[in-house]
C-alpha cells in the first residue's frame, strides 16, 4: 500500500475503463450467487455471457498499463533494473493471490481443511484455489514480459503461438482435465496461454493511443477489435460439430447427459461430424446468446468457455475489450467526460478486488440464495454502496494498493 505519487499524466480513459470493469466485477460476482440472477450475468462456461467479458477486460487493462509504464521505467532506471522490478512486483502479486485465495479461506474453514488428505489438498490448491484472477494476471504478466517492449508484429505472433500451444495442450489433456473435479477456474494452471491474447491486445491499444504514427487511434482500435471478435466467433463455429443427433436425444436420461457432457474428442472432432453438413449448419450462436444444453450439444473446446480458457472465447473477448476501451477513449480523452464513480474504482482496482468478496459475504448473510429479484437487487445496492464508500475514503486519504 502506498500514497499515489506524482508522475506522468494519467490516461483518463484507462482509469475509467478499469473502473467500469471493477463495477462490472462487483455486479456479476455478487449476483451470480443468487437463483434469480439472469443467465447473462452468470458464468455458465458454455458460451460468452456478459459476466465472461469482465476478466478479459482486466487483462486488457493490465497489458495496456504494463506496456505504458514499463517503457517509462526503462527510460528512467535502465532495462535491467526495470525487468528486475517487474519480476518482483509479479511475484508479489502471486503471493497476494495465495493469501487471498488460499490462506484466508483456510483460516475461515480450518476444521474442513484438516479433514482433507494432504495430497488431495495440495492438488486442489494448485489446480483450482490458487489459480484465480490475481494469479492469472501475475503469470500472464510474467509470460509476456520478454516481449513487452518488442514491435507489434512480434507481440502478435507471440499471442498467436501461445494460443496455438493452448490448443495443442487442450487436445492432449487440458480441456478434459480442467473440466473434471476439482474443476479449474478461468482456464486452470495453463490458462495464462490464452489470457495472453487480451493482454497483448491491451499493449497494442497502448501503442495506438500513445504512438505518433496514427492521426487517430479510434479507427485502428475499432477495426482491430471487430476483426478479433469476428475471428473468435468463427472459431466458435467449431462447436456445431458437437451437436447431438436427434435420434440420440430421445434416449438420453439426465444421468446419461451428465456422463457424456464432455465430448470425448473435444478439440479435434471426428471426420464423420463433417459429413452432409452445409456451411450454414455450422454457424454458431452469436456471443451473448445461450447455446443448446448438453442434451443437444456436448461441451467442447471450441465453445466460448471461461472455465476452459478456450481460444475462441479469449480471442472474441480481446476484441470486445478493445472496442469497449475505444468507446471510453472517445468519451473521456476526446469529449472530456468522466465518472467520479469509475475514477474511484479504477484508481484502486486491486483494493476493490480484495475488498469486494468480504463485503459480498457479509451482505449475502442477510439475503438467501433463493430470495426474490427485488431482495437480490436491494442487497446488491447495499453491497455496492458499502464497497464504493470504503474505496472512496481510501482515495480521499491517498491510500492505494499498488503491486
């Protein structure tokens, strides 16, 4: 924790974009625990919902800020000192993640921890508990560190190679492994390979905003974002190869559906799935539109899945993040608009992330999981107000969490 120091002028749109993302995180993480929560605000792991757009925006903002501040630090301190400092900060964030995801929950439920065999506990921590948002940000930042200062074509190639490696490892074992008990979170231990895509997209947006070779970065960001979204959706069309024939649907019991939920060839579909198919029959639902359930389509790598960290999902989400940021760039850096709410959340995003689970757990004690929509939204309003108020007091006193 430190006081906010004086330095180069902040990019208003980045703070506002980050603040909007934190607000979205508050929304989906709190409401997702309630039965009345709309599906579009939940992580269901079989399509891209609004909830699934939030974490990629964090990685996009991390990539943008990393590219911007790292180059400034190199100019001030030299390359070696800048790289060493970056590694220390990344390792520090990994330790914060361990404390938030492992140590604190262990303290809260110590008797249950003692009942678990040591081997099972260690396996679950490494596969699931520790591998959540903060650790994914840390590992992804470390992964892209060698290319953070390189030209854009090399960074793009690095992101593409990382995505290709993820596909190969998923075909080998990772897709099935992440989707079996204990289920992985946000792609599991190998998720950083595809989280690299929105992070690199953020570095490219940084170049567009700060570079002198473009008259206006708006067109470049929108075109790049739309191209990535289209590419992600085209990849997701591979999910149609896992449609369950109607002749098999009628014989599937609930137990059979659960058993066959994951396709056995989830990455490379059998050749017979192509037979007799027209190109129109391979068009997948657009993002934000729920797909058929597992009775009609088996889970596979090509669906947009946050749990699997699938290539289609992170490619689409990287483009979506860039387009959303472009809107904030127009509103904030060109038209001069800004929100004090988003500013408060954006300049202290790490504190907001750590704090929101504690306030959420507190408020949810007074709102049962099966409460009415009115009660759910009322509880959310109280939760949001409390969390924002604490962050606002921290902002007024100059207290910021920096890693």
